[in-house]
């Protein structure tokens, strides 16, 4: 049995998205900046996609900027807000301790440029406290950037409430919604969002394409210099096929969101129930306020890397955290942020299932994880020390 349970890393391109892209590669291949008809056909297709995406998230078409994905969108939004803030003498930014590295590393760079950054605690449940955020806002705060859904533990943040606080305080609010768009309902107007990042390959679109929503009240600085594409806000020849594929994938995801969510929530809850039966294990993040397809556990006394390799032998593709840091031997900064100690954080497993998950596959995952954890513990010196009382159990 082969089960793909790493959809948070990337999803398979849907047939709908692929079918939408193929004619653009072979027939509508003109440069959108060209004046002849072949180029203008491509330009029109881009604008139709922009209008469709804008309508889905409650934005205006001119508020959608096409990018290479979530990381670029995060960088563009944060650096634009920082530049605007600096001009107005505001050099303080608020974020959370478990943001994606595209956010955290950008903030680190800005600190070197003289900005002050406050990283809010996300507590054991993996959720930012809006009251703590409100108390952290200062007269010189220029931006709040808090992700919509965490990429590792799947916890959902109170985005609408955070956005309302920022609006009342006159502070720009950006959210990295890469894991959320296409999976939970989002409306940038009613959710009080000024800027939002999204990436197509998280909702069955192609890799290498995403978008940044930026309210018309936000003046974006240029992250990439060059031509006048994207109304002068993002230089470079547009990736027409993938823009079209992204719009098709998002439309399909949103159209089937309620049905897909029901399937994934049922499987998610069964996985949580089954894996909780493993002694000295713990679910990471809030039990209910999490993405429909996310399950993240820590198992004491084992190493996550060994767990993943043995699950792969059983045909299960999973991860221990963000795909962007899969080569790192350091424990997840997300798990450390919610209070897991290093030894426990090393034994983590992230299962991010899709809407095609079956009950048979769900039970197979539970059975396989139980077997692998028991096997790894059978020769683990750490587990031996725990069971003989030389060390104290944490979980």
C-alpha cells in the first residue's frame, strides 16, 4: 500500500489544473507584454485568472500580485511594510515565534537593518493570544505578521480578531496563509487582512507560482527590479501557464472545500484517536483549532528521522516538520515554541493527509506507526533509561 501523507509539503497537481495549463504551453505561448494578438491572448488569460482569484478571496483584481510562491510573497509584504514604516519613523514589527522561516529569516535581516522585532509566545496549544498581541503594539509598530495556519502543527490563528486589533490601532496586518488558502474559508475584507501570501502547490496547483494579496491602501516597494509587469510591482515575464493552473486549482479546491474538509476531518480525528493510544505520546497543538488534514505527534524515546524512514518502507510518505528544513538536524523551532524539550521534539511526526484518504489507509497508518514506534523503542538506549527509571518521562 502506498499512502502520501505529506500534503503540507506539496500536493499533487490536479487534472483540472494540468488540463488548464497544457493549451497555454502549446497554443497560447505569447509573451503577455507583446502587442500582437498572441501576446494579448496570454495577457487576457492572466487578467481572467487574477479576477477569478480575487473573487474567491474577496479582493479586487488589482490587489492580486503574482509571485513565485509563498516565500517571495512573504518577503515582498514584510519588506514593503518595513520600508513604509521606516519612512514614517516606525521600526517595530510584531510576529510569532513559530512562523515559517520565510518570515522569521526576513525579520532577522530587518533586525540587522535597525528594526526591532517582538516574537509573541504561541503557548502549548500553538495559538497566539490576541490580547497579548494587542498589548505588544506600540506607537512605532509598523507591521503585525502572523500566519493563518501553522505549517507544522496545523493550528489555526484568530486571524479576524488579530486583523481587527491591527485595524483599530492603525497597524498593517500581513498573514502567511500558504497552508490555509484552498482549505479553509478566507475573505480578506471580513478577516481584516491587509496583505496575504499564498502558494499554488499547497492546493493542487503547480510549484513555483503563488500570489500576494495587497490591499490597495498598501504601497508595495519593488522586491525585483526590471520591467513593468504586474503594474510595476513585480518585474519579470509572467509565468502564464502556472498562473492559469493556479486559478483553476484554487477554484476547484474552494468549490469542493466543504466536502473535502469533512473527509479529512474524519480521518484526522481517527488518526489522533489511534495514535493517542501509543504510550508516552502527545498531540502537538490544539485538538480542534487545526487544519482539516493535519496531525502532528511527538513520541518519547525515538528519533523522527528513523520513524520516517521505516514508515517509508511501509509505503507511507510523511515528515517530521517543514519540508524547507528537512535537511536540518536541529529540532523543529515550532515544537520548541510550544514548549517541547529538545529530546521530545526530535521524535516528531507530521501527517498531512489529502481529501483522497480512505478509512483503510487511515487504519493502516495507525497500525504502521504503532509498529514502528514499538520497534524503535525496543533498542533505544533513551527508552531503556526511561523505562528503568534512570530518566523521567516527559510525556
